[in-house]
């Protein structure tokens, strides 16, 4: 008997629900759902622990004070939401690298790390360039 692969959520349903979340977020709060600013603020928040004076003097943090706000909680919610989604759909598994990613870039951890870093940097640059 062949083991059946667990089925995740339908991507069209998940996408539609995400779209509705965005519409309701703007409708009720007047704010767009986003995460890029939270990552920058988190870096500042962590750096503040080690060198608060430096963070205070950085031009960016004069207008964007590192703080825990609704966006920070939204990012935490992304983690817990995906955990709940994967466990309820029985598709959760501990896996360092997705199978498709390993097939595409090979067994070299260094190569995959470099490609992931470059991709993340490009995505973050684009998100910041577009003001979130």
C-alpha cells in the first residue's frame, strides 16, 4: 500500500481569503497588511538592546521608532497561522529545505544559503523601495 501525501490547503481558497483579509483590513482600520517594515523595526528593536544610542541616532529610526505594534503581532500571527494551517491539513512536517528547493539547487547547503540570502535581499529591497 502506497503512502498518500498529505494534501495542503487549496491555493486559490487561501489566496482569496488573504485578499479578503487585506480588503477588510483597509476597510476597518485604513491600514494595509504588510510585513517588510516589521522586519526593519525588529532589527532596530534587537539592536537597541546592544546599542540604544546608535539606533536613536539613525535617520530611519527617527521617524520609525522600533516598537511592538499591530504589524509586529501580524508577523507573529503569520507563524502561528501557518502552523495551525499545516497541522489541521495534516501537511506539517519538520523539513529544513523543501524537496523542490533541494532538487533545484542541489545538495550544497552553502549554495542554497547564498541563493536564499540573495533572493531575500532582493525581495526586501523591492518591498522597501515600494514603501512596504
